[in-house]
């Protein structure tokens, strides 16, 4: 079938689709807030995104460490490549190598086909190790070797494969303290502690709550009446300590929205949702 005059080629269509995907991801993973705390975080993300070194993201639970990692990826030259998340808290020692490095067909019982691992999937993009403090000593050693060599070999394979991926690591624990206590490999800590970003707790930028409410409401299709929360609702939200940070705020919004449009803007609805 001939191409209509002026219509994009297959390669042009692929480029447009890729640019549209990157644009959508940029909106979805933007860092919301106009306070100086958030402005500084955005400046740091843009600065570190230009560099190629490993980034260590620190912060309390629920402060958006994965969001920051995705923002780093979107702002970097690797934005068109994959963003691969490795949840270290969910990895088991028995399947760690297969999940991360992949395996060749017949390399062990049940390996009926070749499997491409997460590290290989991240080639040309960003590799995000979330909750790295959960790794056992043995798994920490395997991660250290990868970071130093940037090569992998599939389980049962003989060929060393280069993996070009920017590595970002996150945790809500004190890795320095874990290292001193013998719970984290000193060499691995030194290797990932190159560039640092700290995600601020919500209590340090409470003024951003109205904008966060609007952002979550639009992004996740929540009830329209949440787009402009009443002043008394905002005051209530800004008085809360938010130990679960932005993630907890979002859960409250979901609870309120689930109660229906009629009660979505009422103060008592929010108070009840926040008491869970």
C-alpha cells in the first residue's frame, strides 16, 4: 500500500509516538508544588539529570522517591529509553539472579525459554533500585559487581553483555548507620553514595497541599469537587502531621472521592478519611 502524500513514514510515526509518550510521562511524573522546598528539589533534579553518575535518593516513606527517580529519568538524555524499577524488598535470594540477569533456556529446571532480566531491559535507560536496604549481604555483593563492571551474564550463559544504564537507588533507612552496624556493605555504600537527593516530608511544604489536591484529582480522575477544596478543608489538611506524607494524602483523597460527589467537599468527610 502506497503512503499518502505528506503522511509520516513508519520511522516518523515511531518518533512521534515516542515523543508523545515522553510528554505524557513528563506530566504524570512532574514534581508538584510552588514552595521553595519543592523549587529546590526541582532544581537539583534538573542539575543531577545532566550527569551520568549514580544517584542516591533518601527520604521518609511516602515522600515520592520513585516519582523523583522518574523525574530524573525524564529530565535526562535517556528520557527516550526505558525506566526499569527493581523493588528490592520483593526480591528473593533464590530468584534474584534470574530476575535481574535473566537466564538461558535449560539453565535450570523449569527454564524452558530464554529470559531477559531487568538489568538487560534497562539498556539505554534508567535502572531504579527501590528500597535497596532490604537486600541481603549476598545480593548486595551482586549489585556491587554490576555497578562496578556494568556487564551481566545470563544464568547459564557464557557471554558477557554490556548494559548501559543510569543507576538510581532509593531508601528510607540510614545507610551510613547500617554500614557502621555491619548491615550494609561499605564498598556498596561508597559506590552508590555519589550524588544525593533528599525528598522532603509533607510537613515541610504544607502550603503545597491545595496544588497537590488538584494535581491528584486531575491525574487520577477523582471527583471534580476536589479540584478546588474549601478553605476549611485546606486548613484541616494543613494541620495534620502526615506521617505517611504525600502517599497518605493521596489515600485520604481516594477515600473522600469514593464517598460520592455529594459529600466530597464536606469537612467531616475529610476528617473521617484522615482518621483511618
